[in-house]
C-alpha cells in the first residue's frame, strides 16, 4: 500500500513526488487563500483551481463577471501543477476519431478551439508577464508504424 509522506504534500500536489521545478519555485511561493467560512454571493462558482478553473475564472473576471473559485486543496495542486506544459492542437485522440463521434463539424470545433487556446495562453502570459518561456515551435508527428 502506498503511503503519503506528509499530509501537506497531498494539499500541494496530486503526485507522490515533487516536480523538478518545485526545487526552484517552491509551493510556498504560490498564492494561498483563506478557507471559505461564510456565505458569499457570486454570479459564477467554479469548482477546482487547475488550468481549467483558473482559465475560466480569468476569462469571466476580465469580462466583468463576479466569480468565486472553490478549491479542495491548494491552487494548482492537481494535474496542472505537474504538467510538462506542451500545448498542441494535435490531440491524443485523432481528429478522425473525434469526427466519428461528433461529426466533421465537431472535429472542426475541437481543432479551432485548441488552436485558439494555445494562442490565448501566449497572449495572457505576455500581457501578465509570466516567465513561462512560452514559445511557438514546429511540431512533428512520428508514426510508430512503418
Ligand atoms: C506529468 C504530467 C504531464 C502532462 N503534460 C501535459 C502536456 O504536456 N500537455 C498537456 O496539454 N497536458 C499535459 N498533462 C495533462 C494536463 O496537465 C491536464 O490535462 C490539466 O492540467 C488538467 O487541468 P484541470 O484544471 O482539468 O485539472 P487539475 O489541474 O487536476 O485541477 C483540478 C482541481 O480541482 C480540485 N478539485 C477536485 N475535486 C474538487 C472538489 N470536489 N471541490 C473542490 N476542488 C476540487 C483539485 O484539487 C484540483 O486542484 C500532463 C499531466 C501530467 C500529470
């Protein structure tokens, strides 16, 4: 049976080990927020502060929507705090598979939304001055078959 080294570890990250960048950028540098201890009002409540929750909150807040984000642990303590951050519109599921389920229109929407999102990350990181080394690079897909 796996044992958790320290209960606080689970609050910081969903993995048993720490990602390499945590040595230079420790969890203590991340923003901490108080526990919700009273009723509050919001127009939108987002559950989870990973990239999906934080991005949704950002897009809403910058459009003037009053948002509350609720997180069970610390911010980006889930997969988003461990990701290798490779953004691509070449998805794990081939577009031909997506089209079988959602039609060619659905596959087109998936492609367009991913192309939009990866540019959007660049725009936001530039605007907010994140030192996340965002770069557009060529992508090569290599077949495992001959
Ligand atoms: C090692 C690794 C490498 C990866 N590399 C890539 C990559 O290169 N490119 C890529 O596109 N993807 C990659 N991924 C996948 C990517 O990181 C995830 O798809 C993405 O971060 C998921 O974001 P999320 O916001 O949906 O979930 P999460 O980041 O997991 O966030 C969910 C949050 O919700 C909270 N939560 C859950 N339940 C509740 C609840 N009931 N109440 C309140 N809060 C709750 C959790 O504590 C967590 O903070 C990688 C993942 C890993 C682990």
